[in-house]
């Protein structure tokens, strides 16, 4: 190889060494952006059509409502479980919709109070209203993790046999409650094939 060819090849290889990190960074940025641009409600849950995890949540101290457990979700009635916290701004926004949802007689509404101080939870419900038939305190967040919670608020539909049938990530909207959630509540009234009558 002659000297001019070697001199031409060296700058090209150095150019690739300089461009490679930029190309890798751009590719990773594109993947990250695509991941964030998806609708969070579309994140699949591995627990759909699976039994709720075993758990017992004690009542929130100072709140006149019972806690709940796995067994309470297996008593034959469709249950909507809302994961919320007093420090969660979207929880405050969706709360009037939960109050409306609680008026339905074909479901029961339970609340899972996530990583919250009891006095703050009591104040939150005292100010905005207490729509829940039961409220369990998940002070350390372990139960929420077992349920696959990404963050608050999240809402689950559990059929009368304790099977998670639907998960809504983020604050509820009128459209979600009247549309997809209404359809999923109706579906949850029908047992899954192979789960018995």
C-alpha cells in the first residue's frame, strides 16, 4: 500500500470513531422518545386474567372505613380498586368521577391508599368526599408493587372470583368510565372460561 492510500484511510477510520457515539446516542434517544410517546394506558399488565396477589391491607388509621384483603375480592361482586394518595395531584382531579362511580349498585369501589400518611389520607377524603366501601393502607407500597402498579393513580377491575380483568393507568376520565371501563365492568360480570360458574 502506498503512502497516500494509508493517509486517506486513517482519517476515515478516525471519523467513524468520532461519529459512532453520536449515532448510538441518536438511536437510543429515538427509542426513548418512542417509548414515552405511547399512551400509558396501553402498557400491558401481566396480571390481566390472573388472580389478585395475596394481601391484607389494614384500614387507614383515623378513617371510618374497613381495610380489605384478597378474600374480600372473591365474594362474588365486581370490584373497582383505585390506587390513590393524598399527595397525588391527578388523584384529586379524578376524585369526583370516583364519587359518581361509587353510586353504581352493580359494583363495589375499594381504595388502596399508596405510601401515604394516615392524617393526610383522612384529610384528603374529608375534603373531597369518601366514596370507597373499603380503604386499605399500603404504607410501604408492597401490595401495589405486587399488583404491578407503575404509579398513582391506577384503577383495576376485579371480577367476583378475584381475577384482575382490567387495568387503567393514570387518572380516570368521563370518557374512560363511560367507554372502556363500562365495557370491562360488564365483561367482568361473566366468569372467565375454565374459572367455574
